[in-house]
């Protein structure tokens, strides 16, 4: 357990203690084997490198770094260059019973890459090639370590797009997006990562390599590639993927509307989705977020609805007309294209955590989802309960990924706590309140950030007895419990 001498354990430190994972040092012979496989220059064991790899983008990790408190560090970081080297690395580590933590871009926000029991981080960034772009079949084959932004640039040069634009677009890897079941900002048109994935190559625990067949569809038993969607490295390491792509859109048109309240906006989205049309972007902001992000465009106390239509010109025109008619019938006020242009320009701008922490602030986001008959109550219940937590300053939400059956809520909270102990305690209290309210209101606890270390405690409540299926699958593939311990299932071994 990582704890400063002479201080009471924080919430995070109690979480680590609860996992109960033992730690054994990396044997020199094992380190030597890793260097033989990937080259000494691609094995990092120095304190500076291990400190960098000790965290992802989880706010609790950032809080600990800011307050000078340590995080559990890996024993080494290995950077293989291809699937064969990944397989050899995994084989050596598995035989030596060393924990294995796959690492992509480090942009995850739930502690999925923290080395909670030590072990070796396998960083896939050197697996960064586009292997094939098939314009006729509309597919792309790429290695898992490629950044989403670099993959999209390659497709753009070929007149294509994957249509997957998460906020972490510039720093997330393809393998990381698959492993966390990512959603992109244009998901209403192009789908989520599971809708794009056609096949995977993966290294199983122990080092065996498997490859699934790329096809438009198959009826050949359970879909094996789907085992790796959202598995966060607990069932193996994705090293390559085949994904659907689309012709680059010929036209893009943003539009925005003002609605009286959040419930009216949700109903507008529901009605639009029922038509069968799929605007690329539909985003509804509650009054607080509308005022914060669109202050010059929306009236006080009202909500803003932002649409982006893209694709064939005729289809864009049709979608814009149907949305205008739907919004008009709901009494919405047409704000024109400018708020949508504003969103397109600013959509990936994020205020830095260091500035917040210097002011003693704790900030985080969480994303949930529900069916249309439950989502309004989900929003009301979660936001009201979170605002009732002592120390919280604000809680607000927007909807950003919609479906025929429902939509998601992306909730942001801001709280005040001057020191690490109280900050962690408040952080966990807010999350506990939010997750309990979500489950009570019939929502799912995670829409697109995954589970990681932090959310694993709510997996039993989310899945009930069905979680045992995943646990049995994990034990069958990873009987030693070495693949990314403590993540997803909330247990070690």
C-alpha cells in the first residue's frame, strides 16, 4: 500500500489495501529476457520513467501527484514493436507470474493503467502503422498503438473517415478506444467503436496470438472479437484491428436551437431519433452548462440544442429540415449556425486540472445512460443528489450520444477541498452518491469511459449474477490473474 509516513490512509490507499495484491520484485533474469526481446533501449526501469507511467488521466492520480503523495509504480515499462514481440513479452511475464498492464495513450480517466500490484507495463505506441486502406470494401487495418488522430489523417488523405472523434482524439490509441468501448462526438451518425470494429488480432494471457476474421457479418457462434471490446486488457492485449470506414462527407452544416427546459430538449432528440434520420451530432445542455458554454447565444435559464449534419448534400438538407420542423413544433427558438460553429471550434478545449487543484478544487466528469422512459428522471435524480453532497459547488449535465432507445448523460461536478485527504474523501462521496442515484433510477453506470480501477466497485450492482459469466471467462483465459489486476472486476488474482 502507498501511504505517506505518519498519516492516516486516504480513500485511495484503502482501496489499494482492499485489493490485497502481493508484490514481488522483477527478477533480473526476467528483465534480461525482456531486453533480449525488445532491445535494452525499449525497457525502462529508471525512477523518472516509472513515475510517468504510474498514472493515467484519472483525477485521483492527478490529486496525489499535485499533493506530493506517491502512486504505485510499475517495475518496468516495455515497448515492443510488433505483435510477435508483444507475444514474447507476455509469454515471459506470464511464466514468471509478473502482472501485465497494457498501455495505450494514457488518456483514460478511471485508473485503468495503474500498476496496483507492481508488474510490467506493455506500452504499444511503437505499433503505430496503418497496414491497409480498402476503399472498395470501406475498411482500414491498423496496429493498435496508432493514435486516433494519425489514423484519421491517413484516412482523410484517402478521401475516407472513420467518423470516430472522442475528446481524447489527439492522444488516445486505437487499442485503447477498443479496450474501453469508446464513443466519439459524431457517434449518432457513425456509431460507437463497437459498430466500427470488424476484426482483431490479440495476444492472449500466456502469449498465444489469435486473429478473428474480417467480414461484414457472420453467424458462427458468439462473436469472439467482442470479448476484447471494453475488456481493458484483462482478457488479452489487442495488437491490430480492422475497422469500418466511410466516404468523407461532402457537406457539413451546424445548427442550434433554444428550448425551454431539459425535458423539452430530451423529447426533441427522442422524436428526431424516431424518424430514422441520423444527424452526426446532437447535444443538449442543461441550463447551467448552456450558460457556461454558450453564454452569448442562449437566454438565462434555457437550454441549448446543438446539431451537426454531415454527409451527402441532399441528406444533410433533409435532416436539417426535419430537425427544424421538430424543434418548431416543440416551441424551440432557431439560433442559426453560429453556436454549432462555436462548438465545433471549441469542442476539445479542456481547462487544465493543475489550475483547479491550485485553488483547492476537485473536478471530474462521469457518463451514464438510460432508455427514453428513464433518462429525464435519471438526470433529475443524479444532479439533485450530487448537489446535496456537502462540499460540492456545482453539478451539471449534457446529452451527447443518442439512440432510438435512449441517450447518455455526461455530468460534470466541481467541489472544494483544500488537502488530499479531504479531497479524496469528497471525491469518492460524490461518486458514491452519483452511482447509487444512477442505479436507483435505472441507468447504466458507464457509457463510454469504461470501468478501470475506480468504477469496478459498482460492477456487481450493474450486472448482478451476470457478472459471474465475465469472471469465469477471465479465470479461463487468465487463470493466474495477471492481466491488468484490479481493473474491471475489482479483484486481484
